[in-house]
């Protein structure tokens, strides 16, 4: 029997002592396992002996060396999780033991430092989105959106919500899963320049409680008709839910300014890195209304004062999750959240600052404009922008005309370029269309290289 120094309980002597303490044999412990599926011998795995740390490192390095890393140029893969710069100060602070946890603290009185950082996160996000209250984090933008729509349904007691015709397909799948148990329904709408808001699916308007907007859209489109939408939802007495990319708000009008009642967002661009798609950070905030506050899921950090003095302290308030109250009255069952990612966002926003965020937004927008112009100028007859919108932020849907994008993407990979996300199976009307992104990490020479290569292989 093998004994491994990293797994102390694999020592036969320790096993014997444990069984003696239990008053049982090993056979007694596995009696319920059918005889025909028992191995009856030692399982031969690995190299037949425990490996040293150095030997394990060599094996892992060989496996990792098979990965292809895209740094120059960075990946152009769109779809919500895009490459952004992560300042070293963010990485350093996250690794400190005081912060390195996904939990909001259970004993608030002895975790004042973490509580204050989460309070500052809530305050900065509230300013960024122009809302009054933000919770201390959700898992990601998909669950934040699902929670927002469930919240709308509880407040209005209506099961329908209007969603964009070209809603983010990844968010849509999660929302559909979350609202199915409560008979929720997504009703598609589109914005027509001549006729205004057009509802595309048949559904009783009396059962619609809200309207959901993505700005910028999943395709990177900047929605200019925000005032029209605000007038529409106020006239219909709907709850207005807006999903906005936080980095765009250094440049675009914040959702709260054009009437959003509930805001959500993807916080992964705020110093988290791509993380293979996760962990992420879901942003969820509201305007100050009593019925909204009472239905807000997750945890809130509030500022208070000591009982015997004026010293400021921080506490968790309005804890309406199922762990604290009856399940049927709870607003959410979220427990472990993305507190560590919220700390990262707070550090990132503090480091970048208001002026830096504006410069960053302008930088990404200018790169998007440059890439759009290059596509329209240099890929005529081979590719075009698959959208009627004029303005885009960070992402562009490019439709290829003369060759399958799957083939084009393979050619790009051979040349060390990671292209966009194929949308064929994700969204209607996006045949042979790929979603490309450009961020502050993409230089003009990177974009030029992409366009030059596409001109050769498309």
C-alpha cells in the first residue's frame, strides 16, 4: 500500500488507528458496495509511486506549455468578457489575507476593514450608475439581471418583462431558467425610428411589469433612444431595468440619469481580468424607494456610529436572504457572493479615478471607431458591420460575405490572432457574423494587423 507524504491518512498505521477507534474494519465501511464492482487490489495510478514536488512541477509545466497564449495581439474575442488592463496594485491588495475571501463577513464587528471597502464599493458604483443603493455584489451580470427581473416581478406582481430583440444570449438563458419556476415570460421588443417601441411577441400588456435595456447592447451598439424608452416606461408605469457596461459610463450618460429604476452590470472589466470567464462580479443597484429596498437581494453594508461615541462603524443591514428569514419571505438565496471581486473593483476605481475612467472610455470608443472605419474601408466586398446602428463601444459584429468565418478563424489562429465570437447559433439574423472586441490593450498596430490579415484570408 502506497504512503504519500502529502496525504498523511494514507499511512497504514494511521488507518489502523482510525479503524480501531471506530471499532470497525475496512470491510465494514464498504459493505454496501456490490461485490461485482469491487476492485480487490490497489488502484494503479500515475507512476506507481508518490512523486516529489519537483517532479510534479515538471509534469505540470509540460502540460501548461501546450497552451497558446495571445498577448501580442491580445484576443479580439467579444461577448462580454474582454481583455482589460489589471493594475498591479489591485492584484497586490487582493492577495492580502485580510481580503482574500469570497464572503462578506459574518462577524461584522471584527471585520471593519473589509466592511468599509465593500461600503466604498457600493458608494462608487452608485455614483457611476447614478442610483441611490447598490448591494455588495452578485455572482455575475447574468444572475444580477435575473435577480433584477425577479425583483420587478415581486414588486409589480406581473410576470412579463420586455427584453431587446437581440438580448445577450448568455444572460437570456440564465434569466429564462430563473423566471421559469414563477411563470415569468420574456417578451421581445425593438426600437423603430419611425414608430417607436414595437412589441414583437403577443402578450397581454396588463401582465407586463417592466422593460429591460442593454446599453451598450450585446453587439456593442450604443442605444441613442434612451429618453424615448424612459418616456415609454413612465407612460406604461413599467419598471425600467438597464444593463450598462461600467467602463462605458466614463463616456456615456449613466442609466440613472435617463430614468433607470434598477441597474445591473458586468464588473469583470473593473480590475478582475478574464479569469477564463469567471469568477466575475455582478452589479445590482436601485433608486431609493421603500418597495425596491425591501426587495433588493444580496447584502447591503451600511454606515453607523458607535453606541457610546461618534466613531463611524459599518454593519450589514436589511439582510433579507433565506439564511436569515423564512425561505418563502426571502428575496434571494445568494450566500457566498463576489466580495473579493467587489474589493478588486473598489481598488480599481480608486486607482483609475474619475478622470482616468473618462480617458479610458474615450480610448476604447476611439479604438472601436477606428476598427469600424477600417472594416468599412479595407474589407469592402469581403465583410461588413452587421448592424444599422451608428455608434459602438468596445464590440463590433462583423459579417463575412465570401468565406465561412469558421475557416477564417482557423487561418487567424495559425497567424497568432484570436478572432471574434461566432454568432450563428447564438442570435437570429447573425449568419456568418463574428463579434470582435477592442479595448485599451489593443493598439492601432494590433487593429491594422487584424484588418490586414482578414483582407488576406476572408
